[in-house]
């Protein structure tokens, strides 16, 4: 994941929203609906996060073969620019740095850049269908600014996104607690355009290897695993506005990937001549990950939010080959890579409003 840092994932992965009820906010409280109004930068954020695995934080006391701590920093710039009420362009760029030495990076404490996300989105209220409902559709392009994409020979990844949300008013925005509940469902489809069906590093990487006939040849294939041909992200989100400034949210993300199939048959030289070896009939080249996230948010001031949370990103199949369930030792709630995190979010739209003399927030 980007990881969340999808992140994302995420993200749109990881793109985790914090919108709530579409009601006028009281003068003493921060406006909860940040995707509405006239501010052209509405919804823009800069997130800085620190995370550690649960084993690093000694929250997991189960037996482990070796202690490999992970402490990571993550910064995510998520600008938006809106053209009127419906259309907007959005971007996302992530940077991570591990302060320990658990990840497989080229250099110690290396700066790891993600791919650059760019979206064109059309959003609208769907009050005629159900008051408090919103929907959006858009196109996405991921540009290969990461080493992983460049090493995979990826030129660009294109796709589409769509989502729908509904705000349930509980006690209303003027209430001191239990203001509202927001539910959202979102789907994203991605298809990478690459030089080949296996990683080739744009053809600039080469080494000598042997084929099945024990003959040497020069290859630019980085690894044997085939690349992802189609990827679908399905996200369910629930957010409860506990008070005008405190909210708790949860996300369930299902990441499904269909890899390119290898060649249907390969020729192997034997003493009696070449023999065709067929590919296994049950080799579907399908992988799936589950991502669970819980976060508690506090709007410190209009310009800054604080967050505390937990997430677990893991293969949908447990080490024993069985699908992870809700209960048992291998479940969807925890894996050795589960993390706890704290973050600080700078609301760039509020900062822009401050710099422009509060021209977009004047009541």
C-alpha cells in the first residue's frame, strides 16, 4: 500500500474523509462539511503520521521468532481545487521514511516516494433520491514516481472511482454529543499500462540467467511474479460525530487483484526431446488483501486535526491457506504487521481562508 501509505491505498486508498452532517454549523463549532462552500481549496489536507507495529509497541505478547521493530514516518499531501459546486481536480503524493530497519529498502532510512495520484471528480447531492445523500464519480491516473512502479515497467495506471454517502442526523449539529452518523461505500478500478506482463524496469536492467535448456541469456525481468492486470478496491466507511469536534471512524477495505497469467505451456528439454508442461488448471492468479482501520479524530482548531488509530493490512488468506475470519487465531483484526498510529492533519483550506482574510468562511 502506499501505505494507506495506502495507504494508500491506500487510497483513496487511503483517502479517508471526515465529512459529517450537511447542516449549518453553529458559530462556535467548526463547519463539519468540508466539501461544500465556495473555498476553491476545500478538502485539501497535509497529513503527518507516525506509526509502529503492535509488536514494536509491546501491545502484542504472542510468541515471535525474532523481534524486528518498525517505526515509520509518513507525510501525505492531498490538494484539491474545485471548479464551482460539482467539478474538482485532486492530487495525492506520499513520502515515507522508516527510522528502524525492517523494510526492504535500498538504503538505511531511505526516503520512499509513492506514485502521484491525480483525480478528476464530479460530485453532486442526491437529495431527490434521499435527503442527506451524496454521490461522486471520477477518473484516476497514477503516475510512476515510485521505485516500485519504475521497477515494474509501469508507464501509467488509469482507472475510475465512484462513491455514495449518506448523513444520518441523530441529535443535530447543535447538540453537545451524538450529532450525526455518516455511512459511505466506494469502489475504485485500476489498470496499469506496462512494458510487459512481468517487471522489466523499462528495459534498462539486465543480467545473465539460464533458461530451462540450461542456456545462458540476457534478461531484463526483475522477478518471476506476473504484474497486476486489474485491481478493484471496495471500501465501506462509518463515522460517528461524537461531539462537534470529536469523531470516531472505521473503514473496511477489500483489495482484489487479478495478475496476468503466465504462459499456458513451457517447453522443457529432455533426453528424448522437448516436452510441453501445461500450467496448472487451478492457478487463478488472484490475490486479495483486507484492510481494517479505526481512528479517533479531534478538531483541535479549524486549521489542525489530531488523530489516534489502529489498522491492519493483511492477505485475506492466513498462513495456513484458509481465509481469515472474524474469530480465531488468524483473523482480519490482527496480523504481525498491524500498526498503531498518531497523526496531525493541517487543513489547507482553512489556512488558505486565513490567508485570504476569511473571505470564504464569513457568515
